[in-house]
């Protein structure tokens, strides 16, 4: 599965980050706004398969995949070939001025692969936040209502509206208000932290949310309920069983548009093409981005034809939305996922991750919870046995050690205490095992 362009082996030849990366970091400080962060200031020269090569000659194991973007790898041959071919013909016309076939082909593909056998329409955009915002626009236009319901621990983007939809203040919202109105937040089914235990979480959280919607907003005033089938930045929270189907059924019964934010969970990441398929949930609208185009910027909203077509002509669009090069890359990425068996590969990766991490949790009380599906798995760190207080100090030590040993790890969580694992779906078993061994060693050193 791995690319032949880059050797699929970890290689450490300098400290991490090395001297060339440090020099580039100094230049960055004089050129780039300080508000833009980086998890690991190692400057990239090349990447492919499960490896990221830096400018100092180090080769790092990739457990981040550009935040679930490079599901098919950083340089998937089909993506490179089709994008380059399109690049040689034309880079842009703006679909709203002169349309082109690639945009139509991507929409046809999304209409085919997203959940549900109803008639669908799609629009193409640039980013996950833009997709979520347009999904809300469609829901409001189609229903004539204004209220939007979101959940605790949610992350939906960095635009003004999507910051309002996002739960966590720092670093996403602090100092950027006031935010868009008519956004209402409900309790999330968070099994590990649910007061009556994980077995009660799904039904109880759904009842609470539905009760609060009725009392605080009124179902007849709600345009949309927006939810991540597995929350991303919130800490890879997989809702308690039954929560999503109950919320979806409530929406159907009350004329509310059910929007699935699959920006991080989509395109085989969780062991299904889309995470909401796990419990058979069929959203009215689905927002996608990240893994859609093999690393090129593209996003989409796909949904029921009667909803998508309810918006007046000219009400949806954007100058760069559905850029032809990104569309070519998306078609190649989707073909790679389907022909390469990457849905099944995500399940294999998930089985390996969960087996190793559950065994690790038995040895270390600092690991409070291991959760996730497919190649989207998280470890939540706590004070110790019986004490669920977030342990950000241990997290920092573990991540620091892994980075120093050439393993790219990301963090997440409302409480800043979650390690998230998002390897590319094309990573080889040897690299996956080696990366997990580095993580195990980091915990042993605590």
C-alpha cells in the first residue's frame, strides 16, 4: 500500500527538531503571524505512506495524517497523476462562471456513496467550516426556521458562525466574539464521563437533549440539529449507543434537518465510508472535507434533493469552491479508497490500535479510557485509578517523548488530556507496530 517514493522506515539522524528546522522556525517567527500554531515544528521535505521526511533527513512515523486529511497518503499515485494532468489543462475558471465536468463528477460520486438511497444534490466548497456553514444555510432556507442545536464538546470550525457552533473557548473562540446567534447547546452522550455509567449514556443523553430542546427552544423553531458522529477536537468522543438514532428520529418527527458533520470522520476513516453508517443513521445533510481529496482543499455538502434545491439560485457558491485540480484529486482519492479496500484497512488498523492500547491501559492507571473506531482512536489521560481528573502533565510528557523519537502524535479534548491517533490508511503494519511501541515506551517512562 505504501508509496515507493519514500522508504517506509523511521530514521533519526539529528535531534527533533533538527538544525534546519530550527532555522526555518526562526524565519517563520519573523514572517508568520504568531496566532498560527504547529504541533511539531519539523519542516517537511517529503511525505508518503506512513512516513514524513523533514529537511534534516529525519523520517518520522505519521500518526496524524494532516488531521485525518491524507487518508490515502500524502502522495497517492492516482491523486498526483490526476491532479497534475488537470493542472496542465487549466487551474481555474470558477464553476459559477464557466463550469466543468470534474465538479459534476465529484457531486455524482458523493451522491452515490453518502448514506441513504434518496435523491441527492451536492455543492463543493473549500473547507470543513465552509461546508458546515453552508449546511446550516440550506437548513434555514428550506425550513424557514432559525434555531440550530449543537452539543457539548463539539468542534465545527473557525468562521464566525462555526465558532458559535463550537463548544471549546481556548484556543478557538477567545477574543473573537460576538458570535452568531440562535445557536443552542445540548448535553453530549460522553460515555466515559456520563454520571450513571456508559451503559445508560446514549438513551439518557438523548432524552435530556430532546427535553431541553422542547423547553428552551421549541421543536417547531429548530432548523437543524448538527452533530459529529464521533467528535473530533472534543476528544474522539463516540456517543453512547442509541444516541444518534434517537436524535435523528426526533428530527424526522419534528421537521428538523439532521446534519452530520463528517469532516473528520468521513471517507473510510472510522471503518465505514461515513461514521453515521455504524448505527444506520441517514442524515438529511452531510458536511464533508479533510479526507475527500488526498490533501488538496475541497469540501462538500450533500443532502436530500428537496432541501438542497430549496435555496434560491445564486444563494450557494464561492469563487474557489470545487476547484478543478481539487476535483481531479478527489475523484482519484475516492477511487483509491474503493479499489484499495481502505474501508477494510481502517478496520484492521483499528483492531491493532485498540488491542495494543487496551493492553497498555491495563498497565497504567493514568489511562482512563481508550475509545474510537477504525483508524480514529484516542487515549484519555487522568489522574489515576478512580480519579477522572484530566492529566495534562502526563499527556505533555508522553507526547514530548514520542515527538523526540520520531512519532507524530496529535492531542485533543475539551480538557486537553486526550492523545488522538489518526494514521494514514495506507500505513504499513511494521510502521504501525513501531509507532505503538514508541507510545508504549513513553508511558513506561512516566
